[in-house]
């Protein structure tokens, strides 16, 4: 069945460093990918998305990379700040359909 | 422009009671999705609705769970005869019409079954 998984369940980085969160997906038919950030007690917050016809997309301090050959997605956060501490989920979908979420990576920032 | 509104934020029920979770999508959004999240896990899709139509309910348990999105009013996720295993956070998301499927999430309803 479809599945989206993450390589690492936790990631700890120094404040100011760059963070890279990875995600593997298995459904080659997925054409849309999203990264969400979820803080404790809150709902997922949209960060950035990318369609399957793209390899890279940049936002404010964040970059998403898509490697369709190995079905791999990554989220890069530049100059990580304390406010970036959260659980990060990747999700995939096909058109306007359900999102399939990964397990999540907990990002903690060391001062 | 209010976001996705869910209520109640917290709901406590005893086994056998009914739980009703409400979701008002963002203004202008016609697609509503419900997800369930257990502690330390990702969100699991339950159901996808448009006004007065269930589009995909492949993630809904066969019994006790139902969802609706009437022409007027919020979307409702209804759980009958709750059991302890129903304890979870239930999130609603909405999206506008279009090819991009950015789903905007509410703050969730945390259901505790005693």
C-alpha cells in the first residue's frame, strides 16, 4: 500500500545551523508533496509544497528537494531558530485527494 | 479571514457515549478532510467530503463512525458508542477547489474516553 516514511525520528541541531529533514515515499503515482510543522498541542501548519514536475522549491528560510528517482523528499531549514522546534511531517497526495502522512521527525534546537 | 475552526477543543466521554466533533472550513473552501492522530504518530486519513457528498471514506472504521458536510453548517464527525481506543486527536482540514491540495488544518479536538 501507499506509505510515506521518514529516515530519522529525531533530529537535534545547534541554533543557527542548517537542518535537513528527510522523507521517503513509496507511491510513484503521487504528484504533490507537502511539508507540515506541528507544534505541541496544535494542528499541522503548512510550510512548503512541491509538485512532482519540480526538483526544488524555495521559501523563506526553507527549501524542499524532490528526487523522484529514489523517491526521496527533504526539507532544509536555514539558520535554525528556537521557534523551529516542532515535529515535521511530510505528506503526499494524488490530485485533490487525501494526504498520506509520514511518522514525523522531532526537531530540537540546542542553544 | 478565520482559519479552520474546530470545536470543542477537548471532549471527554465515557465508554458507550456519543462524540460529535465539529469543523467549520476556511471561508471559500469546499473540501473538508478528517484525520486522526495518536500520540507520537502521524495523521491518518479518515474521510474526505464536499458539500453534501462523501468523496472518500476509505479511512473510516466500518462501524460507529460517520461524517457529514451539510449544505449549511459545519462538517460533523460522529462517533457512536465510544471505546477507549477512540481516544485521539481528531483534525479537520479544508482546501479550496484547484489542482494544488494544500490542506489547512484546524487546532484539533482531543477526545478522551474514560
